[in-house]
C-alpha cells in the first residue's frame, strides 16, 4: 500500500501520480487527469503535462519525453 500526503502542487495546481508505475503529471485539469488515466489503462502516455516517471534518472526521463513528443 502506498500513502502520501503531498506530491507537489497545491489546490489550484493539482498533480497526478499513476501507480504502481509512478507516472507524474502536473498541473492537470479533471479532463486531462481522465485522459491520462484512460491512456495509462491502454499502456500509453498523454504527453501534455507529463512530468516523467519515478525512479528514472534525468537522462532517461529526457529521452523518454523526446520519444513521446516525436510520436
């Protein structure tokens, strides 16, 4: 079980973390959060507002983002 009290942002800049893979988005609207969750269930990523993946080094995150932005 994972618990946290804060993942960044604030009540006017909500963030989203999709577990267990640790995909971070932020800030997100309700519509973007729903789209990110839908994409996650299809093993995909919404590039808009995507902030990276927990546990990856900066170079890995940059390479992943570049690949996603191209596609």
